[in-house]
C-alpha cells in the first residue's frame, strides 16, 4: 500500500512540520505500514525524505507564470499520484487564497487524483481567508470529489458551507494534537516559567505587505505587556520560535524594547517539533502567537494565552473555550495589562488551571485520533 500526503511541508515552518510528523504517525499506525510506503509532496524533498524516511517529490515546479507552474506541476506529479492507494490533502491552513497560489496549487492535486481515480481526502485543514472567485472555485471542487472532508474547527466548516460546499464536513481538530504522549512533566507549584512565541506581523521582510507602523505597534505592545507581567512577579520569560529565523528575529526586537529584559532569554535556534514539545513542556504558561505553539503547548498540558494575529488563532481558542485568554494583536499597544490580568486569573486557582488544561489536552488528543477513521473510510477498510 502507498499513501501520499500533500500540504505546506518542507518550508522550515515547524508548526507545519508538527502536522506532518503527526500525519506520518497516524497513517503508519492506521494502515500498519512503514514510512517508506509514504510519498510526501514537499517544498524541500531531500529534507523531508531524510527527516521522515519517506519518498518525497517537489510540491510544485516553478515555471515563471502561475499557469505554467500549474501545468508543469500537474504533468510531473500526476503519474506519481496515479500510483497511490490514497492521497491525503492536509492538514494546516491550506484552504485559503491569501497568497493567491494555495487554492490552485492544492486544488491541482485534487484534480490529479480525480483524473487518476485515486481516492483522496481533505483532512484536518483550516479554511480561510477565501476572497477570490477562483480560490473559492478550486476549494469547492476539491471538496466536491473528495471521499470525505474534515477540518480542524467549526468556523472552517461554516466557511466551506458558505462558499457552496455541499459535502458533509466533519470537525476533527488539528492532527498535531495526536503528538500528545500523556506523560507531561509536572508544572511548578505557581507559574514562573513563561514561554513566548512571536510572528513577523506586518514585517516588510516576511508579511505579504509590510507596514512599519503596525509592526512597531505590535512589538511595542508585546514589550509593554511582558514588562507589566514581569514587574511584580518572579518569572523567567523564554522566547522560542516555530519558524526560524523569522520569529526569533522578532523576539529580539521585542526584547530590546523591554525594561524587564533581564528576566528574558531567547532560544535562537531552529527547533524541530520534538524540540518544541520539550520546550513547551518545561514552561508553566505559553503566550503564543503562532497557532502551533499553542497546539503543542496544549499537547504537553501547558496552559496558554494567545495573541490573535489570524482568525485561525481565535478559532482554536474558541474551540478550546479559552477565548477570554485570546488578545487581538492590533490592540496590544493600547492595553498593557492583557498578559498580567490573564496570568493573575490563571494563578488565582493554579491547580484548577492545570487540571482544566490536562482535560483539554486529553479531549483534543482523542478527537484527533478518532479522525483517522477518515482514512479507512476513504478506501473502504
């Protein structure tokens, strides 16, 4: 048996790599196969092949224009898709058209599978934003011919329905929750170790559109909120990155603005998913901007606060019933007590906070593992 996986992999985003690691584990366990029976379409095939012990091929073949890239990718990869017994399109927030290329790219794999009579599933994805007619058309058709469709949050399911997807859409949570091992390290008797992730929000070197004012407001707001948290509390703040070096560079900008920088340290290194799990496990609280810093923290039963830079962060915090600990990124510079107030709320009954987080971690793990039924249903096993 041979199973293919396509998503935003091999792109040095270790949140996405956490998803891929979880998919590799889920698929091999579900079908009782070895990793060398997996085919991953990746932005960095050599890295992906070496890291996971799989066959790997380029996600796309750039040929100048978008249409030429589309047709070359279709020509090169359809023969590979045709040899698969199942193609998994997912997970991650790939059902979108923010960058105008995602919907046609992943939609092309659905077309390859349909034309090759290879069953495929849309699995554990996030949806949105979807703003163009072309993007909506690709996503509708991707879902229309899939054996089944599942997403990671109710808001994604609602969005797919709103653009005309008629197939049943199941909500199974993010596949990365399956990385929980149930043996989380015991936390401190009161919260002291605070992990923080950042994202290059409107940074001209990374964001689709740079905006110096918005970026400066963001890093200033982060610095002021962390200062307020650190001023009256015995805490150690550790900055870490899920996308390196971009996220680490942002944390350096934040640290330089802090008056309490002596209470901070930066992990200036590329952390693989297994490393991120170790880091989050060592924290008492994680203040996360990147979605998968929040997800991996939850896997290690670590309480979380969120800085919402994208609707997917709000969607997750709503799903986890933690919306009171989710703060709009555009408002951080207007309120410097967000983190302190959340910290005090968690610390007020710390044992209850830890127990609630443990129960949430267990629940989301079980939902993620139940999602593997999507694979067996797709091929009638």
